[in-house]
């Protein structure tokens, strides 16, 4: 299946993806979850621990939906 | 360890050793406990019985990084509650280096009389006539004061908004570069300063008579370890130096919690145009500075200098809450307009949050359209000109709601909410409703719990506890002078231990980790006690009705924390 991925802030994807801030479309295996995607992108939990899809934060075990936009952030605090 | 007591009625200045009940207190702890003990709770906030207190944090003026917050406290004319509003800049460190624990401003000058309180490098204070500065905006005033007293001077001042006693008036203070762009914005404390007849404080930064450090060697070591923890933390070490607080625009929109168009939607159309990522790119293209040092002792550099398209200074520092209030709430998706509004607020001496939300309420009431840039600038001009509508806008969102008979006014105890919609972040609903300060973004913001997946933002479960714990932690942090944005290093074992060691080395104490929440609880109790005496009850710890009834897209949720749960927040 395919997902669209966009990273924000200082989250920097590994060589498998384009530079931070650019939306990319990625082919991932059927049934891959959030943890699989982060591993594929080379993003460590401390670097980009917050994954949002359809307005909700997903856990590492969270399922991804074909065609969805997946937004990746690092954990932030209020300012 | 001394109090400077300034009586504006008879123009006397007294210096006294810090009395026993206030020993060991600084920042918000000192302002709140002193106000609770000495200010009649039902007094007129703009009358002579109110006291305006300036208190650097416990560690301000030391070599510990990011300890340059100053707390300003009084009874608030905006909320009618006790108030602490804190700011960065350089003045907290300057006062710390002079061993001044607090400046307590009492009484009231005669109508039309204005003064500057000057403190020289020896700590000698004098009240100087300031008629010539009357009506001056903060940038021109600060420039003039720095010319008069020298570059090594910290300024804390009000603009025309404070002189006019507007309820959204801020107290502005100078940053490292001598610009009055750091603000004690909330609660209308600029109006209290104006009511006293005090136009500005000027403090020499070259003082060399700080309170002694009990164990200098240990302090030095722990300060080094704490600095490392701040640098190593991904939020203070990576995100903030690159994007500043504006980095929050993207995730809060992604979570559907960015109150937009006067809190009728949780995602702003075109938010990418005003995101931290876009802002950093623009700043770089225009040769501004996206990683600016705004405050003394700062190693985070979350501040920025934002230039216009011709590379000329437009404002510093453009922050998340301002981008939200002037952008999200008004529907203005243009950073240049937001930056201009930010500058005008700083210059005129207004809280950007209350002012932006006041404009948004006017737009929602049909006075102007959302997204109308020139209407927003025109409303600022109305405030500056002191027209009738300008006075209403400058008195904040609640005054605007009354004027237009409009009920969607996102305030608690008269103060606007911040950039997190309580319907999409239920823990912040608890904080807005119950904080003794009225709705407040720094009193107990739970967003970190959501982003770290410790809590579901849309469910009621765990929200009261999260708000309680964060409110306690923030009340304690606000005593120390430590910047909120560096304080998340305290949550790491290394950072937490280093900070506690530094506190003990400074004061010669043997405090354990439990002392921090104990301090926070003590402060919150004093604040709640004052509010109770002022006539506030649990029934005031509620959000406006629309937050319980109008679902917020995209999640279409309302606030689901029951009154009973709200009332259990301070069960400690």
C-alpha cells in the first residue's frame, strides 16, 4: 500500500526519504504499522516520536491506512 | 536579600532585609504569597491598595543557564484574581546581581504624575520625574532611556496602553539587544503599573553585590551539568533553536486543536503559511535571525528577529501564541501582517494574546470579516488612537463580547484561552478552568503528555491529574527564574538532579526532590486563598458555555470534564 509522509521541525528522515518538510509518497508492505514506517525512514523515537494520521496521534503499533497522510513530529511542549 | 519598597503616594523608597515569612521565596512564589498576605483581596486593582511586585527568580543573576525570568505580581484588573505574569530579557539577572529579591510598588502617584524608578550599579534607587516620557511608545522610550542611562541598562516599561489603564496592557522589558520586545503580557499588569504612575524601571546591569552562593564549587559543577541537560534535550536543544515556539503551529493543527476563526474550527485553512517551518525559511531568506538570544544566560535561543521583505527589522520575537492569536483566531494567514501586529502590540504595550482574541471576537460578531488584514491593522490603530472602540478592544475579549452582545468569548475569569482548544485537549480545559490566573498557556499546559502518548487528548480519563501535576510543577518552576522552555530538561534524571543540586548549593540547603512539588502546592494554595477572599468560588472554575455545547471540527468534540472533576483539581 501507499502512504504520504511529511516530517516537521527538526525531524530528519534517513536516506530512504526526501528532505524534511517535503511530502513524499511511499510504498510500504501491506499491514505495516507506525513502528515499521519509522524504522524504514530511519527516524528514532527520540527524534520523531509523534506520528499523526487523520488528526489522531498513533502509537508505534498503530495501523496505517492506504493513501493517508502521515505527519511526523518530535515531542513538543507548550510555549 | 533585600526588599525595595517604593511608595508612589509619598515618593519614598525604603530598603529592608527580606522578612522571615518570605525567606527562601522568589519569583511567583514571592509575588503570590506576599500579595495574599498584604493586599486586600477585594481592593480596586487600579487603586492605591493594590501592590505591584517585581521579583526575579531564586536563581536569577547566577551563572545557571536560562534563569532570567522575572515575575510581576498584583491583583489583576483583567481577571479580578491574583496574578503573576513573567517575562524574560535581562532585568531579572540585573536585579539578582544587585541582591534585590523584590521591588514592591505601593500607593499611587497623583493623576497625571509620572516617574521612572532608577536603580544604579550600587543598588541605590531613586524616583525620577518622567513627565517628558508621557505618552511614549515602548521602542522610543527604551531607546531614550538607554541613551540617558547607558547601554548596560535593563528597562521594564509600559506604553500608552498601560498609561490608559487598558485591561490588556502589558509590561514590556528589554532583551539582550535593548529592544522592549519581551513581555509580561497577561493579566493587564501594565494597567496596574500605569495606575501607580510608574512609566519605567531602569536597572543597571553592572551590579556586583549578589546574594552569596553557599557552595560555589558544587554550584559550578551542577550548573555545568544542567547546561548539558538543556542542550541534550531534543526540545530545548534542537527544535527551539531552529523554529522557536512557532514549531507548535504544525502539530497542534495536525491534532485538530488550533483554535481558529474565534475557536469555531480546530484546523486553520492554510496554516502552513504561518507555520514555524515557513517562518524560519522566511527569516533566513530575509537575513533575520531564526535562532536569536533574547534573554540573559540563555543557551536555548528560541527567540528570532523577523525582517520585512526588504530586510528591515519588523519584530522580535514572533512566538507561537502570537501567531495563533493574530493569525489563527483572526483567520489571517500572512506572517508579515502578524509580525506587524506583534510589533504594534509591543510598541503600544499590549498583550498580543488578549488583543488578537479581542479582534477575533469582534470579527466573529460581524464587525469585520475573518482574514481581513487591513481590518486588523485598523483595529490596532483604533486602540492607538484611543477611540471608543479602541478602548473596548484594548480591554480584551470579554469587553468586546459585551459591546457586541456576542457570547462566543473564549475566556476564563476574563482572560483569553491560549493556542490549544480545550475541546481537543481536555487537560488544557482543566487548566484553563481551574488555574488561579484565569485561562493561561503557561500555568499547566498538557500538550507534551499527548505528544508523548501518555494521554489521549480527547478522553476525560487522566486529564485532571495531568493538569494538577503540571500546574504544581509550573508554579514551582516560576519561583526559580528558570525559563519554561528550558525546564523540560528537569524531566531527565541528569537535568533534574543537577538543578536540585544547584538549588542546594546556592542556598546551603539539603532539599530532596519532593521539595519542588511542595513549593508548587504552597504557591497554588496562596493563590487560591486570595481568589477565595476576592469572592471566587468553584463555580468560577468553568469554561464558557460554548465549549461544552458547540462541537469543534474536525473531531467534533466538546469539553467532557464534569464540574465535579474540575473541582477535584486542587485536592491536595
